[in-house]
């Protein structure tokens, strides 16, 4: 999704947004702020979190400490933050999987729409469908043909939500295919198995796979962004290949517990915004494929609710549940 489309979506989502309470806040922060990441070290979410956190201390007067808490597609971390004290000292960085979860898990221990407050929208980046360098599939058509002819379903993996992700489901619907999904605690773990040939393909963020593609360890067949990714400009989009439904970048944003004071979240938002303008940070994130999309807290909150509405509908439509 482009920056323009993200901002438009934020505006269209206004009917879903609830007002964010304003509360008085003293000198914030007076101790370190914990930034929870629901995935293992080395993945796209972790890299983005640390790129921001390592620059926060001079702005906040306190360090921001990243804590990885992987498991259950990020829902363990989400539950922790939803139930954390509403003082602004515990926040989290989420990706799209957080918005899918309420449609996939029938009994989440938190309310995805109601239990979180917006802090800062980091930006978005493309996803890429990748196969091992040793794969016989030179393009998407070859992969689809092999999947149709195979006696056993092709294997794919993901760190998102028990190995399931919307891109896989949309591919299934578009091509009438069946895949076997393998869950991983982090994207790099799955990519290691893919490089070794233990999986047939993955749909992963370009932040995680571009280096492997350039090094010849993986081959990229398509990207999910509306336009070609600057990280992999030679790779066609799914739309170019006739699957217009697969126009969905990954996005990344910071959330806090719903009860966190606005004054604290405004302070955090201002600090994140300032870090995002640091040339070294911007260059690092853009070098990883992250495209900034400047949004105010309220607009990020509206976009967040719209994305929950959109992506939680995908597993419900397919009647897919993870118990």
C-alpha cells in the first residue's frame, strides 16, 4: 500500500475509530521504556524496533529497551502489552499479523480493536514470494503449475500466526491451490529452511530476504506491493502477473495499552518522529525497504482499526481457525 493509499485508508476508517482519552501526565519518562517485539531477533520487526530504540535515550532522557517475546504469531506479546500498566512505559511494535489475529484465533485474551492506543506509524514495505535458488520454478506460473501437478501439497512457512498468513490464502483463492504451512518463531528461521530446500516457497518481507536474493541463495518470483519494490526492482508485482488481490505491503506501527496517557504517548510519538528524520536512521530503514508514511497519532489509530477490519476478514472468509 502506498503512502497516499495509507493516508486515504486512515481517513476512510474514521467511523471505526473511538476517541482517545486525554489524561494529565507528569514528567515522562522517569525510567526506561520497554519496547516489546513479538518475534525473534533478526527479523524485520526486530530490526525496525532496534533502529528506533537505539536513538531514543538522548530524546527521552531514558533508554528504550527492546524485549523480544516470540510465540503464537505475536499474540503472546500483544497480550502482555494489552494487560500492561497504562502508564506509557510498555509499548510494542506490531506488523500486519497483529491485524489478522482476531480472525484467526477464536478466543484471543485481548480485544485487538479496543485494548490498544496508537503511538507511531513506522511505515510499510513490500513482501516477496521467494523460492530456493535450487528450485525448478523460474517464475510464478511455474510454481503454480508445479503446485497443481504435485501429489502432495507444496510446503511453505511463515513466522506469522501459526505459519498462516493472508498472502497464502489469497494465492489459494486465486489459483485454487492447497499448501501445507509450517510455523516458525521468526522469519529468518523459516528462510534458513527455505534456503536449505526444506520448504518450497515463502512470502516474506523484503527486509528479510533481499540480501539472500542478491547473494543468489533465494529467487524472488513476485512482490505484493502495488508497484515494484526499490529493493528488488527486477521482480514483477502480483498485479502485473494477474493477481490484483495481492496488493498488500507489510506495515509496522507502535502501540501502547489503551489506558496509557495521551501526554506520554504524544511524547513518544514526537521522539519517534524525530528519530525517523535522522539521516542515518532513514537511510538504514529505506535501505532495508521500509518506506516512511508520516501519520499523526489519530490517523495511525484510524488506519490501525481499518486494517484490523480488513485483514481479520480473510481467515474468517476462508473459515480458518487456530485453536
